[in-house]
C-alpha cells in the first residue's frame, strides 16, 4: 500500500503534458491517503488458523494494518473455509478486531460490510440481528442496555398467547376462507338481518 501511495503521488505531481495530474505534492498525498488502503476481510484472515496462527496472531496483525484500513468485510467461519456465516457463529474474533480498528481510528471513515449472503439464502433470515448480537450493540441509540445479545433468545413462542390477538370468535364468524362470509360478500352464509338498518331480512 505504501509503495502504491508513493507511485500515485509521483504520477499525480507530474504535469498534465507528461501524462500526470498536475497536482501539488500536498494534494497528491491527501488523495493517496484517501483513495489507497486495505480491505480487511476478517473471514479470510481467520483462515490463517489452519496454518497454525492463533487468535492473538490475528489481533496482532490487525493492530499493524489498522492505519491503512479503508473497508472491513465482516463474516465468520471456523478457520478452515470461507463459510460466510454471520459474525458470532464461528470463531473469528470479530469484536476484538473491531476494537483494535476503533482504537487506531480506522473505523472513522471505513465502511464495514456484512458478508453473509449464503446464510441469508440458505436459512431465509437476515444476518443483521446476529451481527448486532455478536458485536454487543445496544438496541436503543442511548448506548445502554438492553443489548441485542441479551434479546436473541427472548422471541415469543408462536403458540404462547395466540388468543390474545386472534380471538376464537373471529374464526367462528369468518372462518379461514370465504365460505362463512355472508352471501353479499361472496360467501355461503345467508344473512339474517339487513347490514344497514339492523331489521330482519325475512
């Protein structure tokens, strides 16, 4: 990256007649710092584990590269293949990596992208809540409890209180299809009184 930046600055400082951009040295350096950097893919990084690297090695490499990071790809795996699981489902030290990047100021302008497409297509679930849970993100913007990792197991059972919001009377009147609707609405049940005045039809 540093070599690329130097080459960019040299080219940008050249006059336009010579094929350069005609920039001043300070402007060329500013543009090089803005445009050139590293995409830090934590899933690819974790695959180093099958070569004997440890969690501590991964965090140490993150510390070294942090000043050059422009993008972060968040994904999880178990260190053997690029599984593209949501963060928190494998053994990638995602939270520790993000903490190191934040300490070095790398997250100020960097974009973090969750790469869990296979999880979404296979399980038909968004990986977003899992990511928030893995990172210990608060639910509310006040940055205080409760946190997403405290609520993942608190979803209510489908059959827990169904009658509270699906009263039995609803099904006895209207049924689950159109057959029990009044005839004037396309059903098969004859009306017993006028829908307008309340007086009997017969």
